[in-house]
C-alpha cells in the first residue's frame, strides 16, 4: 500500500508492488539516526513510510523529505558511494530493501525493471531542467 505512493514504483501493478514489498522489511529509526552516509558504499534503499528526514550533501542541506520519499535508490543498481547523507529528523518508519533481494524481484518480474528505468529517466530529466533550464 505504501509503495503505491512512491514515485519510483508508480508504474507498477499491485502484483508487482507486492513482490517488492515481500522482498524488504519495515524498520523504525529514531530521530537523529543517520540512514545513509555520503561517501559510504550502499547496498540498500529506504522508503520513508512515516516521519521526516533531511538530505545533506557535503554538509549542506539539500532538502527535507517525508512519507513516500525514496533515499539510496542508486544503491539498488550499483555499488557506488552514497551521494548524500540522510538523517531522521523525527522517529521514522522505513521500508528497506537490499540490492540482492531487489535483483531477485527483477529477475522474476522483468517488467518492473522497465518501469523503474522510466521513473529514473523522468527524475533525471526533472533534475536536468532544474539545473540547466
């Protein structure tokens, strides 16, 4: 249910969302907890189910995010370093999915990969417009 409100998964059917949901876990983190740390290698992504987080890059606040936001999603695709630090501003309920489980979902549901690529392409285009007009 929560994943249906996440833009990254917006093109997925209920059956596909259920497959993603079964591959992850819900966790709780307290206010002040660092979810992802810039420069560290990541192997999982987080969906904010409830609460508020702050995203900082090189110590500078970029944005605040709430329910429905995804952080660390690039780690589902590669083993690169985290591009930002994300910290819980409040106690947060999060959905976490690691790369290994996510890839298993994609192997059994390849249509999800195409939908995610479309969502990621749209986000890149939006960022490009914001940066360059």
